[in-house]
C-alpha cells in the first residue's frame, strides 16, 4: 500500500495532464459535422494520406529516423566497446570528451552544424584546400539532419550501451578467450547476447527521440520534404489546420508506440532476469 500511494501522484499527473488531453485531441480529429450532426469519421486521416506532400513527409521522417538511429547506434556501440575494454590515457580522454554534446543546447549545436557544413563552412574549405571543388550539399537536407542528430545522440546512446557492457562479468569474456575464441567470436557469442536489453532500449529511445525532434529538423532541414514535427507546427500555426496537425501527431504516436513496445519489452525482460 505504501508503494501504491507513492505511485499514485505521478500516475494521476500522467493521466490528467497527458493522457486525457491527448485522447481528447485524437477524438477531435475524428469528429466531423454532417447535416448538423457530429459524427465520428476517419475523413481527416484520409485527407492527410491523400495529400502528396504529407505522405512524403511521413516517409521522409521514417527514413531519416532509421538512418540516424542506424548510424548513431553503430558509432555509439563501437565507442562503448572501446571504452569498456580499453585501458590507457586515450580511452580516459575519450570517456571525458564524448559526453560534451550532452551539455550543449540543441539550438546552439544546430547553428554550429550549419556553420560547419554549409557551402562556405569549415568542411567545404577543407575539401577545397585538398583540391575538391564540387562539394556536396551537407546541410538543409536529409544529410544535414542525420549528421546533426547523430552528433547530438551519440553521448546518450554510448552511456546506455556502456552501462550494459559494464554489467558483463569479465570472467565470461576470459573464459571465451581461454577456449580459443577470438575477438569477433567473443563479441558475437558472449558480449552481444548479454547486451541485448541495453541494445533494445538504446535503439527504441533513439527512434522515439529522433522521430519527435523539432529543433534540428527545423534549423538544419530543408523546405521540402520536412520532418513530421515541423509539418505539424506549420499546419497548426501557418495554415490554421489544427485538425491535420493533431492527426499527424496521432500518426507519430502510433509509429513511436511500436518502438515504445520494444522498449517496454526490453525493460520487462531485464526486470524478470533480475528477479
């Protein structure tokens, strides 16, 4: 009863300030006036899916999110492995440097990436000095969004993966090496399976966070196509179509809920394993 009493206050806050308004907003997208009567219909969602620009934005958002998650996860896993199994001043230095993006506001990071990646920025200047004249566009497009999301997300992903790796007993790794397993075999047979929960949690939270991000797509992305978060804002403030904006938000919630289910499953599996 004590535990339940402690849980109830945040639970009621969650229900009345998040779940109830969200449910009411979704119901508003389903209410349509026909013949002077209010009926429930999916006409707004049908309109949303019939609009070519909105369909492109949905596909663009999913593709950019998947690309960002994939690149971030690969780099973060490699960094976490190095920090976990390497000793010396290099790993110590990297362990202090990789968390720096956590302390930089997203707005500042976005403007910094624009300055860094634009045609007359540092990258273009560096390529020009080595003889590359025709530099590709690295900002105000999907590439810029992915690069900035990866830079901003690596610290969080590395911390979660590193925590999972640190929970693996060194005796298990030493045993694999004693029976002749190489580095790759040890990783595939021991490290990767034992770090599955951290992997699922990291990828789920990365997907949800990047899918719903606004600042980076707004400042670093192009005019079209755009991420769903930016499109929602445009429909709500510029086009005065809050119904379409909320319908897009509901679709985003459904997509994020799939990743959320994987996250809940990973946490539940970890809790059952700890019992």
